[in-house]
C-alpha cells in the first residue's frame, strides 16, 4: 500500500510530465520570436534634425516606408547630410571614421544625384586625402582616392587637385584614372595645357603603342581620350615635347599629332630623321623614315631646315653610330649618309671642334659616338668624312695618347 507521502510524490511527477510539452512549446516560441525593433516616424526624425543628432538620424532615416518618402523627407535627408559635412569641416574632423560616413551616405540613392551634397563631398574628400597622405599611410590613401573618384562627381578642379596629390607620392602613370575623366569635360579645358596634365597624358599615350595602329584607330582613341578643344591646347606643349624628349618616348605622340594635323612639315621631317638616327627597330616608323630620307635628298631647302633643327639638339642625335659593327646598322648608315651627307659632315666637324677645343660646349661632348663613327668611316674605301678631318682626328688622338678606334 502507498503511504500518503508516496502518493503526493507520484502525483507531482505525473503533473510535471503532463506540463513538460507546454513548457517546451513556450521556450521554443521565445527562441524563435525576433526582438522588437523601434521604428522611427517623421516626427522622430524632425526631433533628431532639430538636435543635429546626425548619427541617429542616419541610422533611422530609412525607417520611413518608400511610399512615405516625400519631398519633405528628401529635403530632411539632404540637409542633414550636408550639415554633417559642414560641421566636420568646421571642426577639422578629417578622421577615417568620418570619411567612411560621408562615403556611405554618398551611396544612398537619395544623395547620389544630390548636386549640393556631392559638391560638398568632393571638398571634404580633398581635405581628408591631404591629411591622410601626411600620415605616411600612402598606399591606404591611394586605394581610397581611386575608389572615391570612381563614384565622385567628376569636377575638373577636384580631379586636378587629386592629380597634384598623386604627383608627390606615386608614379605618374598610376594617376591616369583620375585624369581621363577630366579631358573630355567642358570645364576640363582650363587644365588641358597644365604641365602636370600634359606630362601624364604624353606618358600614357606612349604606353598605348599608337604608332603601330591604323590612322582610324588613332583618331578614334584620341577622340575618346580628350575633347577636340582640349587636344588643341595640349598640342602646343606636345610639339615642344616632341622636340625635346627622346624619340623612344614620343612615338605615339608623333602619330597622334600627325593624325590630327598638328604637325608642321619641318617638325615631321625632323622627328623622322631623329628616329632614324636613334638605332630604330624594324617597323612602320623605320620604313617611313627611310622613305622620308629619299624624299629629302631631292629637296635641298627642306633638308637644310631639318639640318638646322638637328644641330640645335644637344647632344647631337647619333645612337645609330654606336653600333656600326652591326650589319643592319651599316645598311642604315649607308642609306643615311647617301641621302643626308650634310649631317655627317657637320657632325664630324662638331666632333673635332670639341676635341680641339676651338668651341665651348657647356654641356660637354655633343658628339657622344664620334669615335666609333670616325673609326668605322676610316676603314671604308669610300669615306663619307673628308681625309682632312680624319688626319686631324688621328693627330688629336695621338696628342691624347689614345689609339685610333679605341
């Protein structure tokens, strides 16, 4: 028989077993029920706006349902976003965390097309990058600059300022993504002939190897790269660069100027002759230079103009003379000396003037490969340099205690 105490214990056990499914059900409901989130109303946002509570406002601005996002709400968002930037600038707050907020806001659909906000965003970003680069974390800053510019309002002034920042820290070719959006813009024309802009553009052009493309391809690329007015302004510096820079760095620039009718006949002829004298590799440009020499040989007036330009270069173009033991260069030299003998004569006379000290040359020897030219010509049956100059050259070498051709 059960005692009263045993009966009570059994009763409690049976009751617990009966209630257990209910407890489990309640616990499961509690685990699956999401937390109640607080949804802000327009009135709540108005209070935040009046208090300039920017962070909380931005956190809850999209609590308003899309169907209720009226023009009034849009103005609230725009004013708060602009106000946040204004306050950050006023407080000289150019911290990384603040920049992230500005960039996050710029991706909002309501602010992507907001011209006033995007203008202020650009101004803030310029100040931020200036501070960022001063922290020595240059690679980090570089990535942020490029990322910013992809979505930024493409103001020419902003792009040019970023270029200036880049110039002090990174290779010029890395800055092309910043520049390419400027050259086609109307407000970019003010910057098209700036030395920094033209330097980057000319360097970029050479990397495109336009000299191996068709005329149609060259014109199409240039029209996509810069507006016609911009290229016109750049062409002034381009012609000067064509005269001063090594031909190996101006091949694409040459064909770009030629295909946009920005070359004078003398500049075109001079560059092709310089290219020929640069010990060029076989290709379309060498073929053109070869043919141009033949044309010049029949036109003394044009040849004289080119000679004047060549003689103004210091040092004189003469890379071809450096490897006259090469059969290819021997063929090139024979062709050149037959069609442009005046240059060989002037070059050798300048060489002797330097060796004999009859003329002063502030930059040193203007005929770097004269010795190899004289040695090679001295071995030929039909010399291109006069016997008088060869004798004077030999005498000068003896005075210096140098053997001929050494």
